[in-house]
C-alpha cells in the first residue's frame, strides 16, 4: 500500500505492530466515547469555500514561543514511541526538524532526553507530569534544561490514569495469566519486521527518561504500577509556581478543556495552554477538544498562546483548529501511526502530506497566511 492519509498509516501500523502496541496507540479510556467524539466533532466543523481570490502565494509559516515553524504543527508527546520503531523518539525528532516543525519528548519515552538531544540540532520540547518526589522532578527538569529544551509542556490531566480497557485486556497495564502471556508472545513473533527492527535492533527498551526511577521494572505493567503510585493527585495551581522556580523558559499547561481552568492558567503565570482531553484517553464522556477550543480561545487567547490536540488527522483539521482560535496543533496518533508503519520516513511523509492538505485548504478558503486564520473561514462561524 502507498499511504496517502492518516487512515492508510493507521492500517499499516495495525499490520506491523503486535496487537498490544497497536491498541495502546489506537485506544481510549473506558467505552472510548471521547475518542470518537474528537474525530466526529472535528469532521463536523465546516469550512467556508471562497473563489476568485488571489491565492498564488501562501504562507504556512508561524512562530510559537519564539520558535519559527514552517507550518503550525508540533509533534506532541507520545509515550513509548521507541517501541513502535527502532529508537522511535529520535527518528521522529529528526523528521520534525527536517520538516521545520517542533517536537515534544514525552516523560514516558523509550529514548532518554540526552539521546534525543544528540539526534537533532534544534532541541525538542520536553513534557512533564507532576510526580510526588519533587527531588526527582527537579532532576528531570535539570536534565531538560541541560538538553536545551526551549519549552516545557506540563501535562495536568493525568493525576490519575483513566482505565483503558484495551490495555487491561492486552496486559499492558495489568499482569496477564500465563497462557495469555504465551498468546501475547506468539503475537509478537508473528510480526517479524517489527521484531527485527525494534526488539533486536532497537535496544535498550527501558523508559530512558525515567530509567533512574525504574531500575528494576521488568515490563509495561510494572511501569503502570509505578505511575499509579508516583503521579501526584494533590496538585493545584499553586504547584505551577514551584515548576516556574525550576524552569526559566515558556511553560505550556496541557489538558485544559474548561474556560475557568484556562483563566486559572493565566492567573498562575502559564505562557500557553493546550486545549486537550488527552486524546480521549482520560475522562470518557468529556467534551471534544475542538468543541472546547472556541470558548477557551475567546477567553484567554489574547493573554497566552493557545494550542490544541485531539482529533487532528490532516491539514484540513489543522485549518479547522486555526479558524477556531488555535495558534498551532499538537499531533499524537497522526505521527505515531506513520512512525510505527515506516519509521522516521513515515513521519516525514505524513508531515509533507499534511503540509499539502493545509495549503489546499488555505487556497480554497481564500486564506493566504495561516496567522490570519479566524472564524470567517468557517461556513457556520
């Protein structure tokens, strides 16, 4: 198959990955209502077609937190990407850099902060969760500063992990009975391309960024036990001041859906927010990110930078988000599936495909500069 779209890359990833890993990327929490709502709500946003306008010159470039981007896209933090392709986080960061966009390294990465820094000239952003051990958090932030991460993405909607039924069934987040483990092993062996690329050539397979906190973890289920024990459910906006003491650069709070939370982020001194429901992986039944975006952008968009993620599958979706008030979009599954399917070249191709889709959407809506995108581009503003 020659992939032409998100759905093509999803199908290629499904074929190449063991079921446990594919379900981890593809799935959401509980009945996956919010996961479906993200895409359904995005598809419902209608663009306003305009004609007879000079669109011979288009500008897709923008600037976010002082960083120039060739288009308003950031590879968002995706956990365990190094299990989808050999040293996956490093491959993705290189593809993003070549495309002129930013990438953000997950706390739960297979490649450590230092490895990803060595893979690129321009350092990746760094994503952080609130951990009970503040000394260890201080250490993580010091490593990110040493790696010259220009932006800290502080994810606040995983104080407790949402239950993902697919991950429970696969044994990713809970131990499996013996024969289920055997079946999972057979499934892994039935994917030889992945087995050779990742399991044989992609070592080590530990959680590189968190390696010192998990010296004895022997699998993903033990890692999730550690998360439940160590992520801090007691955090409040006052804790952002502590993070600010450790971090001199821009801080982006990820996981905002409510207007009041957005206003609290402004009061707490955030430089940006990501309107996000964690890709439908946390509170099932929550509002879709794109549904929450307009009200949040109206409330705080003049005081901080508003990004969004959730349901972004194409350049058309990026156009929709920009029209509704986002400055740029963070991608998740939209780069994880291409990485799983084709490694770094898959991510590079996906970004070029998305660039073409965005340019077409701009031309057909009469928008010549992404920085001028607003609700006049919508059929139903």
